[in-house]
C-alpha cells in the first residue's frame, strides 16, 4: 500500500479506527496512520460506555443517527459473530412509570417503526413482568433486537484489520500542533519530529474542537464534557435484572436517564446520570483541569444551555452527591431495589457538542473546515453506528480530498 495516499487520523477510539478500517477496505484503498495520545486504544468514550448495541428508536427519522444506528446495529452483530467478539442480543424494555410518559412511549414506537428498527412490541404490565420479573410500569416498549457487546474488543479488531491491510496505528502519540506547509499538513506530536500528510481526519472525540482550533479553524460548536456516573449491583442481587431496563427519556434532553444494563462480561450497571465535568477526561468528581474548565465556562453557549436546563442540571448534580436520590430514580423502574444493593462503579464522560446559542447538537456532525475532515459530534450511539459512520467519514474525506 506504499503508493496509496496517506491519511492521518487523529484519535484511536472506535470512530477513528472504524474510519481507518473503511479507508483500507475501500475499492481504492488509502493508507491511514492513526495517532492516539493514550498508550492503549479505545481508552475513553469507547472504553467507558455500557456496551449497549442501540436500536435506533430514539432518533429523529431521516437523521444520521437514525440511519446509521439501525444499520450499524445489524452490522455490529454480524461483525461480532464473524470475529468471535463477546456479545448477546438480549433485548430491552423501555418502561413508562407515569401517565405523562405514555405519549412519549408511543412516540418512541412511532420513531422506531419509521427508522426500521426490528422487533418492537408495545406491552402491558403482565408481559413486562414476564420479560423482567422485578420491573414495574404502566406500559413498556419491548425491543428484542438490541443487545450488549464488548466495544473495546470491537475496536481492537478494527485496529488489527487496519494493520493487516497496511495501515499504521501509533499509540502514545499526542498531537500538539498542526500547520500548513504548501499542500501538506505538518503534524507535531509528543514523540518529537513532524509527521507530514496532505490529508487529515479529526476523530479526537472529547478533544475534537481543540484539534479543530489547532488547524487554525473556528469550529461552529464547543465540546462540553458530561460525566456519567454509575453504580453496580451487588453480585447476589444481579438476579433483579435479566437484560436491559430503561426509562422513557425526556425528548428535550439528549441523555436517556438512569437505567439498568447487564454487561457482556458480567455484572449489572445502574446509571448513568449526566453532570458537568470540569475536565474532558474527568472520571472522578474531584477531577479538574483549568484549561478544560475555562473552555466550558468562557463559552456563551454553555451559559445559554445552563439557563434553559438549570432545573434538570440541579437534579443531576443532586443525584451525583446523594446515593438515596440516585436510588429513588432507579426504584421507579425496579421497586425491589434497596440502597445497599449498589456500590459505585467506574464513570464515563460524554463529549457533547453545543452551539453558540446553547443548543445541544443532536445529530452526528461530520464537517470539512479548513481542508480537514472534522467529526465534531459523535457521542452515543456512535459505537453502535461505528461501521456506517466510519464509511461516511471516509467517503467525506474522499469527496473533499479527491483521493
């Protein structure tokens, strides 16, 4: 592949690796070089999510999220089967516990049907108890096509395919500068020296807006990090959850609400909430980075967002510091849950793009700015959608780079 065009991809999470995979598998392959700042791949959003194969019921019909998630879920299961990656199509239930949630549950079913999500069934309390004996609700949407998977294993297999086909992956290589030199980019890294390439794709996740600014561009959004905190069920209480139990989400907010997830490697997680993090990779409540905090607090879009959602944000912070409040939210779905059934588990951080008006960017965002392809919004369900979104990013690069 030495004669093929070289493309540098910044970021070794599942989206960056899927993009590299798409480039090496294309009819006219390119030669990707993936630069990952951590010593291991898939360290952050990929390695800290709950491992759910999302179904596509939540997203606006016709959106990239809707199209790529439904297609991606189908492809992800096939990929896992073909490559021996741990997974299970266990299904889930989305449970309405209050009368005002019933119209929103109906809307989820409508969206799921419009998006082509297979295996949807609206069920009553009796059928809910058959599927999840300890769950309670007025009505539920059962989604048999969803499941759980080892996304780090998926990302590692993507990386292996890239290497097998002549691509290169460099871990422990942080990008610290990007500047133009004629028709090429000069990419400064923590390893010293310069990497040259005419083509750059920014898949830096939590740092995607920072990388965009390094190129000299002004991205139209800012990444605001939200920490998602989890608890885990005690081993002797894992029988309370057979698969996945979700609440009906608030359509005005991009987070799904605290829920229960049986994990593919064992155990049951409960959560996450969604609280502002003062560090882009701040997995602990005490984590703080002055530059990351300034990036958030100096951004007018953040304050406009806070003005709109301060009540909801206050509730999320309350649950962050109050285990009883967190448990009460979970008990709406699982009344048999007790406070001592749970112990703290590892948190994750979501990279949420926000525009200057304070609007949460709802869809995946792939934009070409200043001669670089930037993935400016690809939080959950990007792992589920990684195969089609990787091809979309690669196609965007081909179209604009002419390769």
